[in-house]
């Protein structure tokens, strides 16, 4: 069983919520803590706590850094938390995610994975606060970057300063980029039998509908009633690495947050360059089924 901390900006794209449910649904994941980052971290912590409690799970939830180190304005969709029953009464967790990241990895060095599925501000702050964080983490896995179209991916570009700290730190790092995660889609048809029976099925269904409606309004050509499972893919690279192909690369981040990489056998950074779409899709659904 792999001990994992999930660092998340849960509340906008529904895939963060899917990731928490996948982590709870797998018997090979020991979810040690959830840390939240970016924007209204109080709301994000309450949403994470509500979801975990609804699934019968009690783990530490901690609020992290609200503002990007780069000074870039936070992207806020506006529907975060809307329509979620009892959200105001949910536990908002402790107030220092960075300390929790440092302390949990220091208490069990080399045995704790961190899966970062939001902007990298908390991770960069942990690296700056405690130099041993880099060696204490078994591996940091991030959903971020893009290596096919020269796009600025959200998690990296939301805080370029933090992203550069992380990529340049030497921490053992797995990157699953947008060009790979866009290949794995979850649809309303996939999720309907799950949301009808899952312990937080109503929340999963509601958050998917709100995100899909927002996405359609922003991008009229976006597919209807489905979206990529970006963040669950990141979690799966830890527990089912055989479903992915990894290439060691040196990675740079430009001022717009665009990532570029060159194969480098000496680099501590492994970039996912291929995945088994059907098996990854099924692994996510299997973990979500009650």
C-alpha cells in the first residue's frame, strides 16, 4: 500500500474530486493527507473535507498558499462551492499545508508520495521552507505542463515562479502532461451508474454538471457532458506505473508557463510520453465503482 498526500485545487474542474474518490476507492492507496492550494483555500478545504467525510474517511486536510508566488491573478470560475449542501458547516482543516507536507514526509522519509494536481505553490513553498523535503519525498507526481502543442497548461502557468522552483529543485519528479491526459475522457454515460450508488454520488454528479456547463460556455466547441480525467491519471502513475511510458527529460518553463523538454537520462524528471488509454480509463472507473 502506497502512502500518498494529495495536493489539490479541488472545486473548479471536477477531476480533483474524482481523484479523491479514486484514492479512497483503491485498496493500494493509503491517503495520508489532503492539502489545498490556490485562491479560496478555505472553501477548497471545506469541499475536500465534505467529500472525505461523505466517503467515511478521516485524514488531515490543510489549507495552503492562496496567492501565486508569481503574483499572477487567481483564476476563479465562480461556481466553486455553489449548490453544495452543508458546505459552510464542513471542516476547513488546519491552516498550514506547507508544514504538513514537510512534517509527514520527514516522519517517513522515502516512503511518502506527493501527488500535486493544482498549481505548484504549496510544493515550492515546502521546498523553500525545508531543504530536506526534496530528499524526504519518495516521488513528487504532478499533473501539469504540455509537450505537444506549445500550450500554457493551467497548473504550471498559474504560478510560473513556483513551477520553476519545483522543476529546478532536483526532486524525484513524474510529470503527466496535458497532451497525455486529454486522451482519457470520462463521460456522463460512464459516471451515471457510479453516481447513482456512490457514497458521494450526488456531489460527483452535481460538480460534473457544473463544470461541464461552465466549460461549454467558455469553449462552445468543447465536448458535451464529458471532460478529461487529468488528475486521476496522475494518481494512477504512482500505483499502476505499468500503464504508462516514461521518458527522462530535462524540462524548462518559459515566462508564459509553457514547458519544453529534452530527453536526458541523467534527469530526475520522468515525463509521461504515452499511456494505455483503455486500461487507464477502466482503472479510474473501477476505483470509482462502490
